[in-house]
C-alpha cells in the first residue's frame, strides 16, 4: 500500500483542492415548448424527447 513519505504542506493541499469546482448545469431550450431543460433528457414541462411524446406531464 502506498504511504506518503512526508507530510503534505497546507499550501500544497489547498492548491490541490482549489481545482475542485462546482460545475454549472448545462441547459438547452426544449424544441417544443422552449422551456429550459437538460440535454439528452426528456422535457419535464411538455414530456417530449427527440420531438416525440414520451410521457404525459402531470400538470
């Protein structure tokens, strides 16, 4: 099992952790109702995916 030989300094630890960022959720507009939705996911507003009705939305 790999074990570090020396203690990692606070500066190096924080510099490494600085790369962990929250990623903004990508949104596209639905071609049917123009509401924002995630790409490659059925629209929760109108229930369409790839210009086909896949489920009836609960209104």
